[in-house]
């Protein structure tokens, strides 16, 4: 891989929703390119298409037209299986509403991507331990997820995103549901991840959070402003 | 692994359907076991009792060949007006050395399916020389002498002896008395053929001095083939009607009582129809179980997909999960079904006291049902799975938000 190949690149992305009132473009000719190791913040008003962009970049949604290149290769040609593998190994997702399994323990929640990837029991245990320590949740490993506070849940969901050691981390308003104290903890984790040369795309409402990133991208009405 | 966790976490939502499934499967396995046992039990019953014997009249000698090709067990044959038969030495034949049927000899029918016959079994078991009865194939002539008779006649297996019979209806009592003392030469009214002794047997209880096969009897005493009445039973009562029709097309008079067979055939059909209904019900149960499960877990599955589980992997996880639920239900059903079988068997035995059924649920159809249900589950999962295409995962996650 050449150094200047972007880890992820979106070219002329459109996303059309067919509504009663007529077609609505949540993404309208968006092109974005993120280099390996970059820390990018995407900001914009509610409804500007940030989440849509993240879902499309993370291949959990398909664009109406346009192309996504992961490490220079278009994922259009990927098979179902390759796409699944891409999501499993190369991308870590952090969602605004966590999406933890409430009845699973913290450990089991974090273990999920490892099980899917097919790691053996010893390796799984080692990685879960390491990643929970990284987010400071190692004490809660046997606790059921529904008993955690919002900040703790988000830390667990970050741990889950990191456990397969992905190249790219996509975080959709990770602090949207958190108070300032927990926001600080979570932002601190992202800061450390950036220092470890992880590529991070952070979606946020808050300008303060965005200012921690190397580069800011502003979105409005499905278009990129700057 | 994921499947196991899902099973543990969601066990409560499966419980209700699982319980109903256990009931359905219990009934299913019980009824199947019973239905599959009835034919055998009925066969045994019919063959061990005088019940539903077919009486075939006016069978000609040539027809015996045809009867052998039909799947029946001949239990008895009656030859019209059995003539007096005697066995003697070929040369210097004297009345002293003659053994006659009326007192000492006996005929037996030789047919392929006659191994059940107790006389033939006795002869074979006590055989000390020569060939067994059952080794004779193709309705050959055969003559067996008791050891005593062989000693009187001074013959061994393979030696030729004369078999004589009165010509059918041709001799009067006076003729017999008049010509018997004139020994040495064969009287006019006698029909004599020379046959080798097939075998010699030790005497057994109630045995006669000699036995001959039916073909031998007929070739000895009849010029014209006579009519025989055959009593027979179906080898397999399930084919009763087919065989009866077949026989009816060949013979003028076939008399058969088949009420019990008919009611049993009806019972079997009814039981199998119930089985099919239960299977359909069970498939519907599984369908609703899978549907509700999928519905409840939209978001979880969306998440699993987002975390990189391929659709094939998901099919594996979910089908493993549902099939293990099914297997557990089946296990319980197999444990419970003997009680149910016991109950149904009691009911059947009240109505048909002579039918003996076992309380066992070993039956090849049960694994078959299991396989059918598993395949059905797989299909149901496959049908549900197409919603989980990559492009819609964000939608799935959002849907989950809304239902919360
Ligand atoms: N499935 C859908 N059907 C119709 N419209 C949709 C759908 N998903 C998103 N949209 C619309 O697309 C636009 C962009 O949505 P998106 O979720 O990307 O916004 P956002 O920038 O993430 O907003 P927020 O900051 O509130 O999360 C919105 O106007 C939304 O109504
Ligand atoms: Mg959003």
C-alpha cells in the first residue's frame, strides 16, 4: 500500500430517499477522502446527512450512486462475504445509541466481533481484557450491559469497536447522549487512539469536540461545505 | 457460540412455543409409533388365528403354480375325495409289506411357503437320512418314510418303492377283497408309480408311517386333475384388498372376511392423517416462533451484521439456535411419548382386544420427521434472512430504535 492512498474515499456519493413529498437527497454529491492515521471530525446541523455519510462509508448502507474505495479498492465489487469481513476486521463502529445487547455481559458484548472473526478462546480473552483496560471498564466485565450508565455503555461500545483492531474507527455522535464528564472521558479515549495512529472519523454536534480533531468537515443539506 | 448465548438469553421467549412443540411432537411420535406397529401386529394376529382366512375354491392343479406367486401363506388344502394310498416294495410286493394311508400314511401339501407347517418341521428336525422337505423346490414329488416303515420295507433313502392308489372311484370294496390275496401282480384297479424315497425320519409324536407331497399324491391317484380347496392368509394384510382382487380375477369363488382388516386399515390411515396434520401444525409453530424471534431481534441481528457477520454466518447461527430448540423439544417428546403410547395402546386394546402393540417409540419415521422439521426451519430462516442485506443494515438498527 502506498502511503498517499487514502484509507477511505467516497466519490460523488448520492443518497436519495423517496418520500411522499418527492425525492429527498440526504447526500448530494459528497466526495470525501481520509488518509491513514487522520483524525477527522464531521459537523453540521441535525438532518444534514452526517449519519447517512457514516453509514455509507461504513458499508452498512448503500449509496444511490457514487463509489466508495477502501484502501484504493472499490467496495462495489466486493461480495457479501468480503463486505462482512471488511466490517468485521477493518472498521470499528461506535453508535450514538450504543447498540449493546442489554442481556449480555460486558465481556460477551465485546466478544461478539471476535466470535464472528473466529478467534480462539484464549486469544478472545486476552483481547477483551486488553481493550476493556484501554477504556477503563475491566472491572465491569461480568456485569450485564443494561445495568451500566450511559458513559459506561459508550466506553464498552468503543471497546467493542476496537477489539478486532480495525484500521478505521467510525463514531456517530458518541457523546450525543452523554454528560460533560463522560464526554471528556470518551473524547480522551479518542485522543489516545489518535496518538496510536488510528484513523478516526468522528461525527459530532459539538464544536468543542470537533476542535480536538486534526481536520473538520462541515456538512449542510447533504453537501460538504469545507 | 453466538447461538448458545442467544439461546441462553432468549430462552424465556422460546419457552412457550417450545412447550407446545413438545406436546405436538409427543403426540406425533406416539401416533407414528403406534400406526407403524399396527400392520405387524395385525399380521401376527391374522396369521395366528382362524380369522380372515381366505377360502379359495375350485383350484386346479395347474393353478397351484400361480398361487405360489401370490403373496399368501397357504394354511391348508383340501383335496376332494382323498383316495386310499399305499406304499410298497417294487418287486415281490406283498400286502404284508404295504403301508396304507388310511391308517398309517399322510399327505402334506408342498408349497414354497409351507415352512410354517408343523409336520414338515417335525420331519426335517427328525430326519436321519436323505433330504429335508424344504429343500425340495418347484413342487417336486417327494416321499418320506418313518424309520420303522423303512425297516419293515428294508429300504434306504434313494431306493425305489411303489406308490399305489386306487383309481379314483373305480374300485368297489368287493374288488379290493377279491384281488388283494392275488399278490405279486398289480391289480387292475390300482394305479402304481415308482418313486425314490426322499428321506427317512425318526418317529415323533403323532407321526404317520410316511408322508408324501401333494404333487406325488395327485400324480399317483388322479388321471384328471382334481379341484382343490385352498385356505390361505395374506402374508401382509396391508395388501389384502389387492390380493383379494387378484385372486378374484383367477378363481370363481374367493371367500374372505375382512372386517377387522378394513377397520384397521381405516385406523392406520386416520392415524397417518393426524400425523400429517400434527407435522403441519408443528411447522406452523416453528414458523411463528422464528417470526417472533426475528421480529424481537431485528436490531440485534442488524448489529451482528454490522459487526461483520456474513449472511451465511447468520443463517448458521440462527438455524443452529432454532434447531437446538427443536432438538430439545424432540428429546422431551421422546421421553414423554411412551406414556402417551401406553394410553393409546390401552384404548386400542379395549376396542380390538386381540391386537397386541408394543410400547416403544423406535421408528424410522421419527428421525424422518425430525429431518423434515429441520429442513422446514432452515427454509423459514432462509425466507427471513433476505431482509438482512448489507444495504439495509442502518435501517434495521434504526427500526430497533423505534420499537424500543
Ligand atoms: N430511511 C430514511 N428515509 C427517509 N429519510 C431519511 C432516512 N434516513 C435519513 N433520512 C433523512 O436524511 C436526512 C439526513 O439524515 P441523517 O441521519 O444523516 O442526519 P444527521 O446529520 O445524522 O442528523 P443528526 O445530527 O440529527 O443525527 C434527514 O433529513 C433524514 O430525515
Ligand atoms: Mg445522526
